[in-house]
């Protein structure tokens, strides 16, 4: 399980964008996004760094 703090998340569109970015890395990943807590949890066997890069490219740099 990878956990990311994403301070740039502020709306439902952000949740969708973060989920889509994670699924680009691993289409089978289980993604849980907590908008209020500004964090995301991704269950996947893919390396954390791949998700960090995908999130950055989507505009949500993990803190």
C-alpha cells in the first residue's frame, strides 16, 4: 500500500484526476482518495516512484 499526501487536491475533479493517474500506472490498482484529508492510498505491486511520477505529471505533487 502506497500513501500520498496531495495538498493540491481541492475538488471532485482532483479526485478523478488522481484516480486516473494511478490507473495509468496500474489499471488493476485499488485507489482510495480522501479529499478532505488531501491524501490517496494506492494498493498495487508497482513501485511507489512510478505513482509519484504519474501524480506529478497530473499536477498533484506528493508532499
